[in-house]
């Protein structure tokens, strides 16, 4: 699979325009569930899959992080083994909590990223100078680690077919297209970190993201109240990672916050997920309506 230039020689907004209007609306949910509403239908609660799926998951995650500097191939192989950790999962290892999430990037900033898994669960990961980023679009082993699927990785590498990988990590190509496309209608997600003062709300309108956070995001302490609002381009990248990319994040949890240690990602374009060159707001356009995205996570 060839690496995809997210700009294609143009601005991020122009290259990602192409699928119809996406609408996301906020709400409130209990800890550990995601509330989804579509076309006014009754809300449904889906488990955010917080528990470990395998007895050795903790040791595998710890080893994958430890091996990264010495042998990336070993780390790729270990992460590819975690086929049961399709969304978010965490486990204990030697007195620490380690975690993994596969999904699609909702927003990437200098200090944190928000990842949405295929089941709609949202998690906020803190970034630091110790976070390692790797674009794996040019490596079979890395893509297999990202997707935990040999078949999806082979299709991506052999023919550039990203639909299987996108379906596994984002839930559907439609969800990915909505993340990749600027629209006049506001798209809003809210993530609340349970048992802390921190709630982060992201509203994307056209090409701009407005981010409101209620507390600080310290690396080695609990969040403390401190309301902050800022704006940035919705597709602004951090270490080449941006909204709409497929990603796997591995890290640890401390002071109730998730800390990203390793981020594997593959950039997407609307062309890769079935988008087109229209804005999606003209005559004959078919609106794309995605579920409301709100989560309170542990």
C-alpha cells in the first residue's frame, strides 16, 4: 500500500471535501456506555468494552511498548496478536494499568487526541514527549498490528483497498467519510473522564474545530478545574496524525487519565472510503447522518 499524502498538493479542506453532510449531536450518558441516536430514534446504550479480553493482554501490551525502541517488528507482531482487542481494552500488569484502543481519530492536538472505536466509544489520550508516532501505511507488519487482521492488511497492502480496515476500526466507510469531510452543519463530540473534573467538547464546523475543556490535563496528577476554549483547523496534524486517520493507541492509565505511549496510524482520504469531489450540500446530495457521540470513560 502506498503512503497517501493527506494534502494531495492542496489544502486539507479541499482534499477532504466530498461526502455529504454529517451531523453529530451531544448528550449525557452514564459511565462506561455510549449513547447513540439516529434520525430521532430511541437511544441505545452500547458497552464501551473496558475489560481485558485475554489473560496475557497486559504482558503483551507492556512488551510491545518496551520493545519498540529495540525491535519494531517484535512490537508489530505482539500487537497483531491482540485480535480480541478490537476497540478499547485495558489490563493490569505488574501493578500498572495498560490499555489499547483501535479506532478513528476525532481530533488530534499537541496535548491530546480523541479516538472513536467502531462501536462508537470515545477515549481521550494524553500526548507527551515520550509518545511515539508511526505511519504504518507502507508496512505489512505495521498494518497488521493496526488492524489485528491479516486479511484487511493484505488488501490494504496489495491493492490499496482500505474498506476492510476502515470497517474494522471506524465501524463503516460512512463514519470515516463523515470525519474526513468539512460540512456546514456542526459535528459535536463530548468526552468526560469519569471521577475527574475533566470534560472535553469538540465542535467541528466546516474546517474549524472549537475545543472546550473544563480542567487541566497534567501528566502526573489529577485534572484540576480550569476552563479553556481554543480553536484549530479540524485536520491540523500532530506528528502527521490528523482527524479521520485510522489509529491504534497503546499506553498506560494513571490518575484516571490515559497516557499514549505508542500511536500507529494510516492516513485516509475520501477517495479511499468512497467519497467524491462534491461538497454534499448541493441538489441531489444524500445526507450522511452519524450517531450522536458522547462518552464518559473510566
